[in-house]
């Protein structure tokens, strides 16, 4: 009952706050008007906890996956060893990309080899922390993947940084500034100062929102979760407790990433540069496409969009064509795309392959963290890629499906999408819930693998 009372007190304090600060900004009007119903929902916590018949002990690795490929024992480096190692490695990558013309390989062959090298290194060289291995596997691969899509041989490092920042920059954020009279320089200076002030205010809001997510996580999500994370894997897939816990763990992951909001908010506050909101209330997504294209991890979405759909196009570093010629070519291309089934199908296939690549990338992260391949994350992203592919195919053929749902139809779509996430989300969560425990090391995971 103490946890229930804490949750109720938290809701009573958080509802009156500024809508932009809430973990789910788009839900704030609903929270303000229906908080009494939410209190009743929070009180159901006691009922939920009493109906989790959790055994006293579930071994690490309960409910083994269909595929369980163990990796050999890794080379473990301390932080003061692995950080310089990756800095030197990224410097070598940048130099090789700059001198690509001297390498006796085609651009495709060189980038494939570079990607394979960075995929293999985290599998054999890891840090002493399982959580840190997630970042050591993801961040270098992220930089190399993005750098390989840029013409680094023709641009400087500062220019490459500016183009890289375009992935996380909010280009749409502008503020109208009234004319201030004859002095154009003073007008531009005032406009710059107003935009900087607006960007810093957005940074403050991001920090507050990220903080509220972490508070929401500790006060309203974690009390609902079982003490042993592997418990969910002992339940039947479509059991109501399994589906509920899947959504709660997903919400926990979303709220935990409030740390990223805080980091980006501080960066925006200090640099006064407009940064995108990494998430846009993903809980109210009406479809898989809405979820992945507009609401979830928009920085990675922008990166994949640039790599998959914009390769070879103007990337902001090369010269721009004449305006009329560019517009004409754009119109011709748009017309051909609308009239050619092959063009539409190819674009949908490329979108599907982006999901497959993301699935492979997550499998590499899991292998680096837990020393095994389970292919569960690959299945998760493949299922969502198929769902988005089907949605895009229907949209291309049926004009009525291009309209965004509104009113009751949107509520139904949101409910169906949440159910889809609850059913498929276990594929994504399973490796983390099965193998991770606080304080474990990569060597422990390898040596104890036969006992899981």
C-alpha cells in the first residue's frame, strides 16, 4: 500500500505541471481532465501485484530462446584502455575515408569491409561493464555508418561535423521577427538573439521533461515490476500478465531514455542550437509507420533515412544545382515514382531492409553485451518491417488509407498498435530480461553460460 500511496501522491503533484514537461506531452490535456480515473487505475496496482504468482527464484536465462549461439570468451579491457582504443580506431577510419581514392577497392567493397570490421570488434573486445558495452558497440558503428555516407574526401572535419549535426537539428524551428527599422544588421542581430533565447528555453524544457521521465519511472513504473526480470519469460506469451509487463518494461525503457533528453537539453541550453525532440509521445502512435517514422528515436530514423533513401543525393556538402533545373528533375522523378510500380515497390523494399539492418545491429549489441546470439531482436524488427511494408503497400493502392485517422477511429488505431507492441515487444525485451543482472561482467556471462 505504500507504493500505491506514493504513486497517487505523485499523480496529484505531476498533473498540474506544464504540459511540455510531462513524460508524454500530448497526453497532458487528458491527464488534467481525467485524473480521478487515473487515480483509480493507479489503485489497481495492488490487484496486479497480488496476481503475479512469482516463484522465489528463476535462474538467469529462464525460458531459453529458440536460437542460443554462445560466443567465445572475449578480451576484456579496462575503461582507460578501451576508450583510447576506440578513439584511435575512429581516427584511422576517418583517415581511410579521407584517402579512399588510394585504396584499391570499390566504394561499396570498402564500406562493407569497414562495417564488418566494426561489427566484429565489439564481439571480441569488450569493457568490464555489460551496460557500457552497449555504447561501445553502438556509438562507433553509428559514427562510421554516417561518415561512410559522406564525401569526406571533399569536405573538412568541421563540415562533416555540421552535416552530422543535421541528424539531430530541428530545421523547422523558426520564430517570426518583426521588422525593426532601417538597420539591417541590428535586425539580424535581434533575430539571432531571439532564436538563441528560444532554443535555450527549449533546452530547459527538454531537461525538465527528461527529469520528469526519470521521476515517473521510479515512482510509477518500477513499483509495478517484479523483483526478478526473468519472471515474464516464464509466462505464456499471450497471458495478460505477460502483455502487461511487456508494456511496462517498454515504458521503463522509454522513461530511462529521459537521460538522453537531459543531455540534449543541456547541449541546447549551452550552445543555443535547435535540437530535435528524440521522442514524440510514442504511446499515442496510430500505426507502426507512425511509431517508427515520427515518434521513436528520430535521430536514428534520420540517419537511416539519409543512408537508405538519400544516398547519392545532395547532402549539403556538394554544390547545388540550378533552382529551375533541380525543380524540373524533382517533378519528373516524382511523376515517374507515382506512375511506376517498380519504383514504389523498390522504395518499400528499401524501407524493409532498413528494419532488417536495424535488427542485425541490435543483435550485434546483444552479442557484445551478453556473449550470445538469440536472433530475437532480428525477429522483432523484421515483424515491424513487414507491418510497415504492408501499411505502405495498402497506402499506395488505396487512397482512403492516406488520410490520418481522427476521433474514434484514431483511438481504435492507437489501441490496436499498443496491442501489436505488447505481442511483439517480448522479442525485443527477452535478451535483456533473460541475461542481464546488475553487477555481472562479460566473463561471468561466458563462464556461467552452461548453467543458464
